[in-house]
C-alpha cells in the first residue's frame, strides 16, 4: 500500500499513470458538464487502507477492553 501511495504522489515526476491502457479503464462520471475520471486502482487502495484501519481498531478494542 505504501508503494502505491509513493507512486501516486511521484507520478508527475516520471509522467506515469495509475491505470494500464490495456487494463481496467477509469470510471468516467459527468458532473455539471465536466468529466471526472476516477481511477479504480486508487479506489481499491483506499478501500484497503480503510479496511486495515477498521481491523486495527477492532483488534485494539478487543485486546485492551476499551
């Protein structure tokens, strides 16, 4: 997860993209006449980080009793 975040932050340096042209294409949503492109790899990583945060919170709650 950390390597994905590092690549996401540094992609302007190496002119990279988050999605593979032959892979899963970004989701395109039209909002107020402009097209918003949401990369699904970023969505998956965000869900993974949130799931990890929930797991850690549950573990701490169950092991400390608070």
